[in-house]
């Protein structure tokens, strides 16, 4: 089958076309013809950092984690799927799991779910990694109707989903953004936009919470921004973050009694740990999409699999609005 491989890692690494054997079906797995895949920040990190990241596959590497496609063959032990089913998931592109920048993938049936009927393959391919991350973070933070939720980076991949899911769960949602287009998208998705460049944390906490802080802060920016999350949080509030590889002073979190939830959704894939949780979450997400409560936002660009390098460059440019998707 046709594929795009990375033969050497590094800042200047490139994707090269290759003909590789089609994957063989195995117990508990399904063979899927890929219709679309999407690019996530972790994909670009693997390509550039290589073995400095413990989750990077050996080269030549078949990258790409998210996909949507059609089941072509069902392995022994799989009863939930049949040939012809349209599915989506996040099931490869790291460690010893071959990725999605190819014609086919053999995916663990516990890492996929049926695609929502009311969205396209491209839209479905945009969802798995970011939507599982957003869902897991909000659930672990104990989201309830009526709470005030702040999402940092609400126009980004994870953020734009977290914002919509928080609204679906009945929360009053606010979100930070740094540009006119970002703030406009945040408002379109149903949250109150906050320009972090012109408003201080103290100012927007005073304006939107009467100074008491937010019940949940979902921080998809993370890193040094976590200190802003601590500052914006109410007493005994919950912080969910996707980026916490940082040295940081936890004093504010201590004196406020905050709970910090670090979401690393690749754990089931990396460690073969509770993979069925991903199938369950994806199934719930399909229902939410079909209810009209979650709409993936796609970047205006359209790339073919042969343009995988350009798709990575688009995401890394910081110019993308929504998910960068590759059509197969």
C-alpha cells in the first residue's frame, strides 16, 4: 500500500512516499480503509524530536494518530463491527503502533467507535485525540450544570472541543483567545470570549465571577500559563491541563486547595491500559455530535496524503484555525 514515511527525525525531517506491505488483520482488531486523517501537535513533536520523546516509533516511521474510514475486514473476537461500518478513532502513530499516513490501518477495536452520521469523514477524523482529551479532562474535573468554566485557548484543537462539551454539560463557559478571528470563533461556539492580551486575569475574574473565580479551568495552553489558571480558579476548584511538562510554583494551588488533573490521552495506546475507555468515550462523543452539540472546526486548507509535510507545516505555522485535515 502507499504510505508517507519519516526516515530520519529532526527539525528538517521530511515525509517520503513509500510502498509498504498492507497490514494483516489480527485478534481483536479491524482493518480500516482510511478516508481522512488529521494532524495533532504531538505528531509534529514526534517528527522533530524523535527518540527524545519516549513515545516515538523507530524509523522509518509511519506517523499519524487520528483517522476516519470504513471497515474492510474484522478480526477474530470482534463482534461490535462489520464490514462497511464507518468508524473513527486514534489508534497508531506512536511506539510500536503503525500510523494513519497510509491507505489502511489495523486498529484495536477498543480504540475506535462508529462515526457520527451527520458529519463527514474529514470532520470525524478531526475529533478523536482532541475530543477524548477534552472529554476526559472535563469529566475528571467533575463538571456539573451551572458551573462557571474557563477554557484557555478556546479556538485551538482541544480548546474548541472542550468549550462545546462544557456547554453541552450545562456549564456557563468563558474562553481566552488572542486575536480577532480566535475571539470571533469562541463566540460563535457559544462561549463568552476573553482577550488575554488586553485583559488581566484579575480583571476578567472580577468581571465574570465577581472576583470569586471559576469552578473549572481547562488549560489547553498549559506550561507557564498554568499560573494564570491557578489565579483564575475559585477556592477548591479543579484545573485540567494537557501541557504540564514544566517546573512551577504550586503555592497558589496549595492555598486555594486546587485539584490538578493532567490529561495524557495516549496512555491507553502506549501501555495497552484500559483501551476500552477510549471506545466508550468515542461512542459518547458520537451521540453528542449527532445531537448537534459538538461541531468540529476544520482549517480552511485541504491536503492530500502526499502533502503530509505541508499539513504539518500549516499546523506549526500557528495560522491554522481549527484542525488540519488530510484527505486520503
